[in-house]
C-alpha cells in the first residue's frame, strides 16, 4: 500500500484542490498541518475523503519537524511506500504519478 505525506502551512488556497486531485492515487494521505493561522485545517476537515489522516501541530514546528511527525505516522501504519509533497501544489501530478508507478515495480 502506498501513502502520501502532505505538509501544510497556511495553504487554504490550494489544499482542497491538491487533496482532491490525489485522493484516488493513494491508500492513505497523511496531512501535517503545521499550526496554520488561516482556514487550512477547516478546509481539510470539510473534505469528504475517507483516506485522509489529519495531524495538527499545536505550534508551528517548521517543515523539518513536521516531516518527522509525518514519517513517524507512516512508520506506525500499514503502508509500504510514502510519497511526500507540499500542500502548496508545487508538485506536478505527473511527477507524483511517476513515483507511484515506481512503487508498483517493487523498488
């Protein structure tokens, strides 16, 4: 099984679109909301997607610590592979799909 880790900080303008776009690609999507001060968390909570696991940091830890939190969650899960992206939609869906295809080759 393959999962996606999405780091999000003040991504209310992009988070719904990216999560909806990748939801069918991954078995589980782990979103680490790094204490966003905008409506990022609300937008994630209001999505009707069953494969999202939202982790909300109590304070802003930064990308490094948020990555660590997300990877720990992955290691505690049943997932075999993890693709990490950011919530600002900077990663192209074609590139994400290429990484997923590599997981099917059992690398």
